[in-house]
C-alpha cells in the first residue's frame, strides 16, 4: 500500500552500502526494486553503479530485468 526509501542512518547497517553508493544492481542482499511506470516511456535512465560518483545508463526494461524488479505506479 505504501513504499518509502530506506532512511540514511539505516542504509549502511541494512544494505552494506554507503549513501550515494547504493545500487539496484549487484546488491549484496536482494531487496525489492520497483520502478515507477513513467520510466517505461524513457529510452534510458541513470542509476548508481555501486560507488559514490559512478553511474550506469541503461534502458528501464533492462534495469527491471537485471534487478529482478517490477514496474508499478509509485509516483505521486
């Protein structure tokens, strides 16, 4: 019914990643990845590559497939 981002103070203990280095790809622990449905209309999108200052650009469908994610109406 609702979702929210992980609070910054909980990020490192929960995921093993520092703020700015948390990526939906190659997670140490598989968390659910949900992309807003509006992403489907984009040719590409950019997400963290798992290190501060590193990004990867890919098609939303590829991100969804690689992260074992799903599309849903999550935006307001």
